[in-house]
C-alpha cells in the first residue's frame, strides 16, 4: 500500500500543475518518512482505528471518519480523496475545476442498483426496499458510484460527510449485506448535493488488476532506488510510463480440466 501511495503522489506531481495540500493518514507513519517534507502525515493510533469502526464495527467506516477528520482541519477547502490504488493520468486541475463549479465527484458510476442483474444487487435492493433516513431514501433510481475517488466542494464537506456517516450507520441497521454500504452511503449523500460528476477520465483506479500494477510500481521504485534518483528524475520517469498498456481490470476465466 505504501508503494502505491508513493507512486500515486508522483503521478499527480508529474503534471507540474496545481498547488495542492496532500494529507496521508496512517497507523504506520515510518513508512511515509521519505515523503515527510512533501505531505502532511497524520498518525492514527490503534485506539482511534477501533473507535472509527463505529457502533457496527464496520471496517469501511474508518475511511469515512478519516475523510471527515481531514475535512475538519480544512473546512473551507475542497476535499479530494483517493484510495491508494490509483494513478493520476491527467492533471488534477480538471477535477479541481469540477469542484469549483460546485459539483461533487466520485470515481465512476457503476450501476442503478435496482436494474442490476447481479444476485447480490437484487438481494441488496430487496433488503433496502422502502428504506428512508432523514432526507435520504433508497428507491429504484438509486445509483452506486465507486468510492475510490471522492470530491466535495469547499464549504460543504463537513455537513456532507457527517450525513454520509449517519446514513451508513442507518443502512447498517438494516438486514442488507454491509460490504458496499459505505460506498452506497457516499453515493446517495453526494448525489443529494446537486450535480455528481465522475473522475474516470482523470484517475485510473486499478482495483481489478492490482498484481500487474504492483509489478509496475515495484519496477519503478527499484529503478529509482538503485539509480538514486532525485525527485525531478522520478517525475520524468513517471512521464515516460504509458499507463494505457496496463489495464485497470483483469479477469481470469475459470476453466474445468
């Protein structure tokens, strides 16, 4: 994961544009020591991680609380969150302009849940049929967006994140499978802010092909280490990588033998 973070940061910096404050939250800050002059590092204690799992002891609630924590530090700034398994394939200024317009951002629209043919989605729709909480509801039009990237416009983040966390707790109170409820809570809450745009034209989220991307990252880091490259040389090497050669999703078909 820490190699992914390093690679993601260098991919963002390789575009030379923008002046962004980068924050990394981690329970192992020693692994971020090489970047301590470039990013804000927030050390999360084991007690904090337990607390952030919430009343349902839900792993992905930690992610929600972590974003909220940073938003409270920067309440008047845009908040742009990334999972570690991403690459910035175009300038982040493209996403900042979407936030400037007042739009929220998630990585990609995956589906309208009620229209999905997936058995898991059919079970989710059934479990959440008639669900309402505060101003939010689940219905036949409810959409699932991928939460590997999220952006909330300046001034809205604290309220939106608080709502999303409360909504996630309410969803977890139902009989629904909890696996994607954090992502669904973000999808519903951010959609309610107005216009929800996607980021797949700027960000590659390689969740479906981590092995091949990790091999690429390992090669990049080993070359940098053994050549003792400075930051600018690392950025030049990053600019020479053709990201399109490595798919973000790879599926191995099962065969009977």
